[in-house]
């Protein structure tokens, strides 16, 4: 009895160790010896107890020994791929850790899948231009950060351009040009770069943080950021006009062999042609192009000769459409001078004899302001104010209008040569004097300068341009 008790205890210890994974399972014996029996009694009770425990485990589902054929198949597969055979440990059914070879194979497969997904995304982004657009936005942000860190000594600055022919706001700073040089300055008064394009008739068009520099009647144009050249395009025909939208969409009007002109619109990322319009003699020659705030719609002002008179037409177009969405015919004898979108649903068309507010969806004239025989000397639009400087024999007049072209103020402008609107002021340049008016027409202050002012620009701060010099315009001390 003592020997049976010891054997029973040893089997119990081996079973517990096997469940903990400390010892390998005991090999099964195909022909176990029959239990020893006493001559005077039944066989020993240890096998019966063991069989009872196995029966209880089978009933409760806590232990399911694998079938011999399945176990042999698993071992054969494991040997075939060169890894250790996974074995169950305990009642939780956990597997042993994978071998290094299998881990490397799985890691390579994951890396291959990730690389394939990235390659597909890069190809899709390159095809749609998304990556280029993101890189351009990131480039503009990097330019702004760099210009802030290199803001220099501030205003005033000497540009070296004595007789500027064009001055435009560029991201709070400005771009200034004459017949030879183009100078770019930041909003902090530091010189960013100077360009010498070598064009016979250079011209620029500005759109937010970029500008297009082109040779009028030439065949080359350059899209520029504040710090570098983004793209250079060579056209087959002479360039007549370029216009840049706020997001960099580019409109190019060129001459044509068979038509009066050809207008192409290029996307701002890869500069591919997304719109083409061949204009006939009856449609006229484009002399003004303006983009809507959505950068997809644009207005084209053309001039033509009809019945011995000058005829101007405004066409409202949209990228993706082959025909004009709306058309407005100006009063006979009027010439279109400027187009500007006041909002997505209101287009200001300025002619040499009147100004009109148009509905770009229908081409209907919503409002009108006639000059009554005066000539248009200058125009400035800022926020909800439209300022028209009108010239007559008796003197100049500054008409301040709201966005419905209703008069809100009228000023005797004397011999003023130009007007610039700010958020709450209107500035006039008359000889060597700058006059500041409120939008209600009241004079706030005036200041005389030793050097004649040439331009006044509403940038991040109002900037006054004289020969070779730019300074911030400030009110005189009281």
C-alpha cells in the first residue's frame, strides 16, 4: 500500500509539472502492463483514481489531448518550415514564442505591405497634385518664418528704384518694378531679393504670396514666390496678358495664328492646362482677367469693334465648362478697364464712362454709377468701400461708394493724381502732399514732403513710395 501511495503521489507531481510546462509529457505506452493484483483482492486503486480524474477532465472540457495523427501532422509541418513545434502549456492554450526565423519573415511581410501602401499613396498624390500643393503651402509657411527671423532694421528702406512703373502688395510686403529691375521686400522692411529678368516689356500680376513676371509680347513667364522662382514657362505665341489668383491658378492670354487670342488657365501645382478658350473676332481681345474667391470661376473683359464703335463684353467663365456661364455687354463706346470680385456673387466692372455691379451667375446689372462726363483718374477698392477719382475741367472729385455703388461721400480732390483706400481712410496724393480723409469725406490730416510721393500702398502698414525710398505713412504730430 505504501508503494502504491508513493506512485500515486509521483504521478500527481508529474501531472502538475506537465501542466506548468516544466517537464515533457510522458510518452504513451501502447501495451501498458496490467495492474498488479493481490492474490486475495482486486487490482490497486491508483489506476482507477487516475482514470476517474481523466474522465472528469474530459467531461468538463478542461483537457483535450490531441489526436496522434493531428499531432504528427503538426510536427511534420513544423519540421518542414524549420521552426519549433508549438506546444500547449497549461489550461489557457498559450503557445510558445515564435522562432527568430518566423518573426523575421512576418516583419518582412509587414514592411513590404507598408512600403506598397506608401508607394500607392505617393503615386496618387503625384498624379493629383496633392503632394505638390502641400509642398507649396509648406514652402510659403517656411518663407514667412524665415522672413520673420530675418526682418532686419525695418522702415524706411532704400530700394534703388528711382522711377517705379508698378507697385503691388505681396503678403504684407510689396513688389516694385521699373523697366529693368524687380525688387521684393517683406512686411518687415527687409529686402528679400532683386530680379533682373532682361525682358523688353516686363509686367507683373500678383496673387497673395506669389506673382507672375512676364514679358509682354515676349514668350516667357516666370511664377515667383517671395524667395525663389517656382516655375518658368515658354509659350509658342507672344504673351498679351497674365493674371494670378489667390491660390496661384494662372491665366495666360497669348496671340493666335487663326484666332484673335487664346486664353489658357493653368493649375497652381503642376501648371498643366485645365482650360482653353480660342476667342473669335466677334468675341474680342481679352484685356482684363480676374479670378473669383473660389479660384475656379473667373471673369474676362474683352474689347472689339462693332458697327464702327468700341464694344466691351464681360464673360463669366468656370474651369471645366466649355461655354460662358454669363455674359454682360457694356454700353456702346465704353472700354473695360478693371474687373474685381467683391464677393462670390458680386462682380465690379469698371469702364471708362461708368462702373457697374454685375451678377456673375446671370450677367445682370445690379447697380450702376455714371461718371457724368468726367474721366476716370484712379480707382481703389478696400473692404466695403469703392473709391473713384474722377477728373474734370473744373478739378478732380473723389467719389466714395459702398459695395452697392451708392454714394457715401464726395470730396473736392483738387489736382490729386491717385487714390488709395484703407480700412477706415482714403489717401490722396496731390503734388508733394498726402491728404487723409475719413470714409465720410471729412479731412483728417495732410502732410507735405520734400520729395514728391509717387505711390501709396495699403500693405501691412500704409507705405509711401518716393524715388528710391519707401517709408511707413504716419500722421503728422499734433
